[in-house]
C-alpha cells in the first residue's frame, strides 16, 4: 500500500484532521477556465517548483486516471484538480501540496492530524509569503485576493476540520446542525468537501465566508464551532450508550464480525462498519489491536482497491464484484479475520 500522511496517527476521537487551503491567482493572467492552453500554467508551475526545490514536482499529464484518483483519496488533491490540474508540487511528508491549475492558478494546502488550525495557517502563510517574492498576486485593496469563484474572494482562506460524527448522524441531528451552520457562514459537507457525500459518518467542517473578515477571526470562529460540535457528539455518544446500551453494543459487534468474515463488501458498507467499530473503540466497548481508522478509510476506497487488483493481476468479469471481494479480503487482513 502507498504510504500516506494519515499513517502518522493511529486513532483520534471525533477530530480526525485539520486543513488550511489558500486560493491565489496571478495578476494579469486569466483564470484557468478562461485559458486556451496550459502553457502559462506550466510556466507558473516551473516558478513554483523552483521556489520550493525540496518539494516533488509531479506533472499531472504523466499520471493516468487511477494514479490521480489515488491522490484524491489521500486528500492530496481535489476531485476538480483530478480533471484539470496541471502540476502538483508536493512536500516529502505529503503534509503540503500546491496545486497548479485547479479552479484558481494556485491552491496551497497544508493538512495534519495533530496540529491546530493556527499552526497550519502559519505554515501555509510562510509558504505563501515565500512564493509571493517570485510572482505577483491578483490583489485588490478593497476586496483582497481575487479568485475564480466569488465565495473565495478576500482572504482566499478555506479552513476545515474532518470530524467523525456517528452519534449525531444516528440520532438524525446532522441536518439541523448543517442548516444552522449555513446561516452562520459555515458548512458541514462530505468527506471530500463540496459536492461530496458523507462516508463512514465523516464530515468536513469549513468556513464559507472569506470576505470582510481576517484570517485569524475565521480560524477562531471555526475552532469555536468545532468545539461545540465535538461537545454535542460526545454528549450524544454518552446518551446513546446509557439509554440504548444493548443496541449500541449489538451494532458495534455485528460490524466487527462482518468486517472480519464477510466475503464481499461495498465501499459504503465497509465505511459504515468501520465507523461503527471506531465508535465501539472510542467508547471502550471493543478493543482492536493496531486500529487505524483514518488509514483504513483511505485504503478501502475505489482507487486503492483497484490498484490492489491491478498489482495482483487479478482476472474478473465484473470490476464492481472484484472490488467488493478484494475489499473484504483486505479488511480481513487488517483485522486478522479468516477466509
């Protein structure tokens, strides 16, 4: 399996990771969707690569669709970048990725499982300042950084936190929380952000407002909202366990058994059962040696499983059936189950 930055943490209750993303564009250069060719973006990528000489310089034209999908599932690039990205400038530890040719000319992303949003922002800001010495950003004194999408104008900052919220999901409180957050200028989306569905009861909390508020206010407000959601999830978990202990223990152990012994499993089913086992581990209902929820949620997804099928040179008549079968085999290996 491919090494991923998610290996660095075995398990965290509720808060899985934090991410900072900065959207930047070059003065005088049309936005990516208005360019007739990638020539100017290639030149920009060369400048970025020369600025960060210790980073890997990955030409997306040399990657096939499966290899790009693996980068998406590792949270190194966005689904949109998979379709139109030109170059990825990637740090050795994979915590920092700079996408050239996404919706904006430059997307700086810093992600970690341990560090705070403020720490990640300082890292991203340092990279941003260094890059600005080599390029001229499109910036307006009244409106801030100019971006392809109006919702990013201003700071160009999107801060996000990945949260595992099984209790709030099972208690059907997520929709109400989502609606309240939208009114406050924040959003709770699926695992890959905009346009994606929740998977394994994992959600991405992020700010929607980037104009008229400074970066540290965005981070502070997001942290406060995150803490409120975490508190609600913790209280709901305790309520479930004290009021429906038998039902909770039943779905936790059922999921554990299925993950260890099922002969085939879809992605959605596998994610649901892993989420239930994670819930059980967090609540100390179940002990699982070397349980790596984040890592496993990554490697059960479509591209990782298809790469596994490809590496094993497996023959099949139905890719979906082969994928479901291979995913079940992988989960057995991870959990020490039997064929």
